[in-house]
C-alpha cells in the first residue's frame, strides 16, 4: 500500500463515490439556475491545487450569472476562501446566484466506510478519523471476492465548513441563503 497526495490516483475512487452526493445536489443546481437564459455564464470551481484556489480565475469572463463551489471549499484556508468569494462577488451579476455545499459541525471523528460494486470488483472507501486538525486520511481498496487487488491511502487538508463559516467568509456585497441540507445559495446582498 502506498500513501498518495496527488489527485491522479485518487480520481478513480473519488469520482466513483461522488455519484450520490452529486445526485442529491442536482435539484438544487437546477433550481438555482432555472431562471438563467441560454447565454448565461455559470462558473464551476472544481480544482484546488495545493490548498489554493485556481490561479487562472482571471481568464474567466468579467461577468458571471452563477457559480458552483461544491465539495471544494473545505480544501481552502480562510484567506483563500475570502479571496475566491471577493473575486466571485466582483463578477456576479444582479440576479445571479452561487451554489455552495456546507457541512454540519463535527460531532465525533468516527471512521466511515462506503462500498460500490463494479462487475466482479468491490471498491471500498474507508474515511478514517481525522488525525491532526484539518487533515483527512482515506484508504481505498479494490477487492475481487476475498482477494485485495490494490489499495491506496490518501492524505490531505480538509476543513468542515458550516453555513455560518461560509457566511463569515463572504464580502459585504454577498449574502448566504440556506437552500437545503448541506446546500446554500450566495446572492448579492440587499443594498
């Protein structure tokens, strides 16, 4: 077993176990952006490299109608989250909306195990109890019957961010509106 920090090996496992969270998020995304026309510009912040927001944000349009920050903000420190929201807030058009995912406050640090089956293979994700503050470790296994085919251990940074945490990171021009369990909308603040 090897310990990995890069997304290249994690992607296979991450994407397999993200199907259900994205299915739960789908109706919220459709509702948040239903009023936008065909020419709307919606930005999805999907990549966090080395705990920092994407460096190429300046390549995006000057005006955005919406944005999605799903399952990514916990990888950023407070200063980077605030910088990202300041950038998004300066480009979000009137009537625009952003969708963010939030978490409940931590109540305990127990191991969580998920399984998925693909043909003859069973994929197991062991999300281990956090060690140091903001650190996560996940152990992914591929099994065929009782035989362990391969396994990888991944470590990285993750912060549990509640709706209150995210609201505190927004510039004064933006406001957070809870939209469901683990989902909130970001809109222009009332003047």
